[in-house]
């Protein structure tokens, strides 16, 4: 009985055939914690440029989100990259923040953020409990 056929590249890694569906990268807060702002932005944009939907367990700070939009605008090209669509669950109310966060004047980044290619993701509905999105293939 013949064994599995290796990829064209000769390795045994699964092929990355984007015609099979939409790839979703779910990035934990722990993974993002050790990165600088620009490293986070590069990680997100590299995934989205590859056509992936990126979901962040913990959202970006307002400064990082602004920088993400700024960097995205500089990389848009009509034939290659149409930009991003970004949706974030609202931040917790001030009463839900920890005492230490309030004392230090820190905003909580405990929010879920969904980022994807602008030509593939369309937000259908958003409220404080739900983000409903239609994701299409290119």
C-alpha cells in the first residue's frame, strides 16, 4: 500500500492551498505581550497581506491601532493590497477595570480584535456582544 505523497517542495508539511478556505490566525495575548508596537503591526499586516483573517485575543492600544492604520495606508496598492478591515469589541466599562489600572491611569486592552483584508471581510453587524462578519474568498 503506497504511503502519502510528499508536497512538490519535497517536505512533509501540509500544503497551504488557499482555495480550500479562509485561514484564521488567532494570536494569544501572551504572544503579543513580548512584542514592540511595530513588531505587532508587522505580524498583523504580514498575515493580512497573505489573505488571512487575524484575531487578537487582546486588542491593540489606541496608539498601536493608529499606527497600524497609518502603516496600512502607506502599503496600499490597487493590484496587490487593498487595505484592512478592523473591528474591535468595545473596551470594558471603567467600573470593570482593576483598581491598579484605575490608579495608574491605564486603559484596559482586554478586548477582542478582528482584522482582515478589506476585499474579503465585510462587517454585517456589530454591538457590545457580537461582531458578525461575512468573509469571502478573493
